[in-house]
């Protein structure tokens, strides 16, 4: 399933989630940025170790906002690893339920 990250309605990028932990409601995947991501990229790089949310940033799947009790984070290590070094972490997925988002098995990380 494709997860789209938006800032005030503008697409910042997307992820096809590759791994997760169903018991914790967490999921992880490589983040593919759009050019608009440059507006928040430095924030994501500077705060990759201790995340601070970006006001107006949301994650959607199938047109519905994904709610995460633990929030979500774009972890950007692109200065060190290039475009392969940007990932998204969804922490404590609550709405829609995890099982609806991932009806098949994810690779446990």
C-alpha cells in the first residue's frame, strides 16, 4: 500500500511500507521525496535523532489520514547515504486499524 506524506495538503513524498511490528502497531519504509520535500528536509535531517513534529504534516493511505498514537517521523540520513537514506517510521498506528492497512504479512524488523 502507498502511504503519502503531505504538508498542508501538498505532497512531500510517499512510501511503500516494507517492514513493521504488528504487535506494536509500527511500520517502516523507504521515503521517496517529491521536490516539495525540500521545504522540510533540513528539519528532518537536524531532528532525525530526536524528532519534533512538523505542524500540518500528515500521512494518508487510500485517501484517509493515518493516525499514529506515537506519531510518525521522516528519518533523513541522505547527507550520509543519499536518497536510500530517507525512511518513514509510523509509530503506534491506531486509525485505520493496523490489520486493515496491512492485511498481508509485513517482514518483521
